[in-house]
């Protein structure tokens, strides 16, 4: 049970980080692939924020799931 809670909180933490710092995620993953792009597009920022929010919600769900299945 504790491993599920810990894993869920870890996933939620990563999701919050991705939601709050989409430009850093772009710098780490996409910037080196483009020699012309100086900053991420608006669509990239919105999509990354959405995926971070969904990841955070999934992490919270995983962390709370053992308490509902008891």
C-alpha cells in the first residue's frame, strides 16, 4: 500500500513540475533539436501544461486508490 502512495505522490510531483516549468522541459528535450527556434511555441506550452496537469491528477488518483480499495 505504501509503495502505491509513494509512487502516486512522485508522479503527481513530476506532473506539477511539468505544469509549472514547461519552458525548462522544452530546454531539456527539444531545444537541441532545432537550430532556429529560440523559444517554444504557444501550442507546445499549452500542450505541456495540459499533460503536466493530467499527470498530476493521475498521480493523485494512484496515491488515493489504495484507500478506496480497502
